[in-house]
């Protein structure tokens, strides 16, 4: 079975590619620079891998109510991008 994958709202879902995503590579390089200078003190997040696999990671200073709040904001942004804004109906 093959065909286009669509989201719940009908938008096309981009297919995973084995090629590096330049935006991801550049972002990781900037994080590495911040970590090497000591500016980046912790990291928490979710990574998407080929084959629709995900990993959750947390390292360094990530234990505070601010981190929890920022993760909630990120979750909301991803939900809106995935499912759309309820006011769009």
C-alpha cells in the first residue's frame, strides 16, 4: 500500500528523508557553540528520527518551573501546527 500521508486536517505530511536537513544541522551547530562557550547550561527536547521514531532527552540544568512552562508552550505550538487552531473551523 502506498500513497500520500495526510494529517487529520488534510494537509500533506512531509516524508522523512535520509539526507541531512540543513536547518537542523545549523541549529545544532549554534547550540554546540553556545555549549562550548558555557552559555547553554541545559537542554530538553524531543528529536524526530527516520522511520517515524522519536527520542526524548534532557541533559544539564533543566529542572525548574521555567523549563516546564517553556515545554508547555512548545507543546502548544506543535499542537497548533499539527491540528490547527480551533478558531479556524
